[in-house]
C-alpha cells in the first residue's frame, strides 16, 4: 500500500513525544514493504526549537538512528497536498497540523478513493476543546484516538462519525534491554519535560521530594524547565542533563536502577486510561518502574506486577526505597513489564491494528457511505 502521513515533525522530538510512536510505526510499515511518505511543515515548532537550541547535529543523528526514514518538508502557506496523496491507499493526519491542511485533505477525500484518518495523541480535546472542534473532519473516514475515553469524546461531541482506540506503543527495534551495560550511573532517572505547569506539583511530590529525602543519586532529562524548577532539582541533589534524543533513552535507562512515571494532570483527571508513551518505552527497556497514580481503565498493564503504583509522595518514597534495596523485586517487576510490552504493546501490534482498521473501512465502504455533502 501507499501510506501518506501528515505530522508535526518526524525528525524532531524536542518537546514532541508523538514523534516516538510515529517513527516506530513508519519503520514497521516500511519493513513490511509498504510505500510510506511523511510530510511535515518546514517551520514546525518542535523542529525550530531543536535547531535553535541544539543546532542541526541532532537531525543528522536522527538519520543515523533511523536509516530509511525521511520526511518531506513543505511551506504551509503554499503547500497543495493533492499531489502528495495521489495514488494513496491510506492517509493519516495528526492533530498538530494546521486547521487549513486538515480541511483541504478532507475535501480531497471526496474526490479520491483513499482512506483518511485523523490521529489524536494529546489532551487538547479537554484542555482546548474549541480548537479541536474547529477541525473540519466531515470528509474523514474516522479518528484514531490514543485512548478509549478520547475516542468516546469524538463520538459524543459529533466531531467524527467513527473512531477507533489506537494506543501508543514501544518501538522495540530500539527500545529493548541492554544487559551489556552496567547499571552504575545512579539510582533513579526520569526522562520528561517540565512543560507548562501541567504536573509541576506532581513532580515535586513524586520526584523531587522522595529523591531529596532518600538522598538518591538521580538525574533528569528534558526541556522547558523554568529556573524555579532547576533550583528545586539542585536543592534535591538531582542532576539536570537537558534534552535527550529519544533514540538514546534506552542507553540511559540501562545505566540506572529505576525510573518513575508522572502523568500530566489532564490524563489523571479528565482522560483516565491514557498512560502516554513513556511507560511503554521504559518497560520495553527492562527498567523497574514506579508510577504516580493513573487509572488503567483499559487494562493495558497489570499494576503491581508490571510496575508499582504510588498513591502519594510518601508511598513513592517507600516504593523506591524498597525497590532499590530488593534486587529480586526489581528483577521480577522488570521481567513482567517487559513481557507485557512484548506480548501486547509494540509498534508491530499497533501496525497490525492499523491495517485491520483500514481493512474494516475498505470492506464496509459503499456508494452511500462515500457520498459526502458538498464542500
């Protein structure tokens, strides 16, 4: 098949975690012999920030890590997507695209025989509902939502006729255990961005204070840390190491004894059941994980067996202390979490699901279902 993807960016993961999953899915599709083309605006926010802060070297290193993955850069003000989707069987449009491009592709769907899906991997349906409602999805075959609660919102609000739950997953070609690397760099590592105070209180409770009170050797990777956050890290004795290319995360996980997951507030309060991609990747690397609370409504994991759950900062401190002193517990958690990923949550599984959705749409397509209202 010819598969065309319109995403914010493929080459930059600077404050753009959605790139992780896109890379894994695109790689798997290419490995299966599909013709995959990715289009991204040349002025994408993540790419511009990456180059401004880190130069162009990370883009070169991306191509070394992902040979065969390429993206087509376009000027949003002049881009006509019709040539890009010519001959396509499946077109996927990520929700970080301009509203105008989303609408243009919906109109093209009315004149071409490809399957068109909108892909939502963020919390803006609850934090910025007006912006999401402004997307014209009337020409789309449906929505890929990275959680069941999000899928239901699209249907309930009348923004999509059909929607499927399509969780993120680990790219196990890159994210896998590295037993050849000793875990001697420290006790705890956390890889994540501070962001816009979406979890500032939680990071203080579940990361900074437990590390300070236990006196752990810990480090943090990520971007968009304000000065007050950096000061709090220093006070707790946590080393801040800045941005980390995501494809290097497995090497970092391999050098530490444990990691944690601290979900953003929107995923705890308004979009329960969505873990985001970080736990998938950590568990795929075989590192013991302790998570701040989130509700696993879709039974993606086995909490207590795949990872420990701390309901508050005190329990996080207790879990970390126990985990770091009990090697058998750490190994048991790591093994169980890794097996869960390999059995259910890899990009191979997600591509199987995607192709199944495409077949479902194609087999159920009738002349009536394709008669869209006039643009």
